[in-house]
C-alpha cells in the first residue's frame, strides 16, 4: 500500500463522506474547498491510484463520466442510462457459486465481483 499524500487524504475523505458516487470533477470541486491549490490533474491521479490500490472503485456509466465509490461494504450498482445516476443495492444472488463455476470451468481467477445493472431511474421515468 502506498503512503498517502495530503491530497490523496483529501480525495479519500471526500469519498468517505459521499453517497452520491461523485465524478472526478465533483471530487475536485469539493477538494478545492479544502485546498484551493489542488489541481484537477492531481485529483484524477489520486483517484486512479486509489482505484489501483482497490481502495475505491471506478464505475463507468453509459452516458456520463465515470463515477467513484469507496468500498465501504459489499454491494452492487444500478446505473441510469439517461442521467448517469448510480444507486447502491444489495442482492440475494449467490455470487460465490457463480464465481466457483466460472473459475472451475475456465480457470479464470476472479478477484472482484459485483452485479451491475443498467436501466432507467425513477426520476427519469417520471419525466416521460
């Protein structure tokens, strides 16, 4: 694990306090409130380092920018294809048995698993 810089601690703190799955730009906006000298590039670099260290997760969305989530607990994501909103949900699906089957059949070692569904959120449905 890398030693955390002050800027990385700021980024991590923002994600710890967020439940909205912010974009890098949203993290940057919040980080500027703490450190007016932090750059967007620094925020992007720190988000990527935190992703590579598996402290946070990058959530690609179909129509908007990637969003970021601190791995607080095991959960899954529902992503709106219209507005890009990301919602957390838990599932009763037994992913362990699915993982075991895939690993047994293919030899593929799974290091991370989640269910990610794409659809239309209730707010976008109301607009139609």
